[in-house]
C-alpha cells in the first residue's frame, strides 16, 4: 500500500502557544493557545503509535502514564511509553524525568498535594536535537519554551499528579498506582523504534510505520513530502531525503 499523508488535529492547551512552528498555522490572538498537533489515523483504525507536535509556553502538568499491563487492567488497549525529539528549546528549557531520590508512596502523595513534587523531580536541561525516551510509569513533566515531536504509544490517558493550580482534573490515586518511585533509568525494553534518517536514499520497512519529516523535504515512493507532515507507511517504502533534510521513521517493536 502506498504511503498516506495523515490529517492533523489541533488541540488547545493552557500551556500552549500562539506562535507555533514553520508549516503550522498560528491561532489568532483571540483564540486559545495550541499545545498539540496530532496526526491521527483514520477513524476506526487503532494503530500502535501516535505522532504529535507539542508547543509549550508553560510547564505541562507533573504526570504519569500506565504501562501495557496497568492500562489493560483499566480497560484500555495499551499503555503509553513516549519519546520526544526536541526541535527548539529556550536556553533554560528543561524536562523532568523521575524523582532525584527514591520516594515512598506517602512522600509522592504528600508532595503532589502540596506542590513540592516540582522540587523533588530531576529537571534536565534540554536543547534542540535531544532525543528522550520516557517509559510508562515515569513521573515526568515537559517544561516551558519547547517545540518537540512526540512519538507515543497510541493511548490518550494522562494521570495528572500536580498542575500548578490550573483548574484541571487531577488523578492522584490512579497516578500513584502506576508511578515508578525510583530515579529514572533508561528503558531496558522499548515499545517502539525511532530511526533518524539523513539526506539520501533509505528503504524503510514496517507492518505499520510513521514517517515524520523533520527538516526540509523529500519523496516517499515518488510522492513529495515536507517538514510538518506525517505519513503512514504499510510495508516497505523508499524515502529519498533532499540535501540538509532529516526525518524520523517510527514503528512498534514486535
Ligand atoms: O495534562 P497536560 O499537562 O495537558 O499534558 C498532557 C500531555 O503531556 C505530554 O507529556 C504528553 O504525554 C502528551 O501526549 C500529553 O497530551
């Protein structure tokens, strides 16, 4: 089957922006800020992965996602590991991954309730080009001033532990039940692979894969693509990237 250009879905978020990124139309000044642009698959299709852009002007919630087992126990098809490619970052931008020190469940609960959880997390400086894989269970928070491409298992379920007083629902009990209380460690096993493609010709192959042009453009099986798009690929395709162009190719691991 040929590669298919996916549509976009724009999601307003309190931490979003009015100045997005080349290739994406900015919301009008009187419209809500856009925080996420999704590349959903056609209705009725429930593929393993979902690709999004995130545009932040404030910190996102301190949050956690369940793993496959935890999600299935709650009636969802899969858990949510996620990964971020940082496209742009302010000089002081950070992403928090896990606590700096091991926490007890009671410490996590108390810290989420009074907000001191923010100071207990391991906030890491990030810059353009960084790639971070955050497995389910990681208590995490994306910071302000970031533009990232997110590759995630296709589950729309976030348990918010703390939200800086914003008037959004929190999910402390559910979040506590799936949180890793130890400091972050690189995942031993990843739910998906993300290949980083440079200019030139590449054969990509996956039962179901996602081509995400990052900079510049090129062709997939002869069809023109450009940064800011996302293409679904079934089977094998030939990707030719123009000079100084880059792309990601993401697919679920068996
Ligand atoms: O709950 P908020 O703060 O809106 O954040 C929700 C967002 O968090 C990010 O870390 C990602 O997991 C996104 O896929 C998710 O939509």
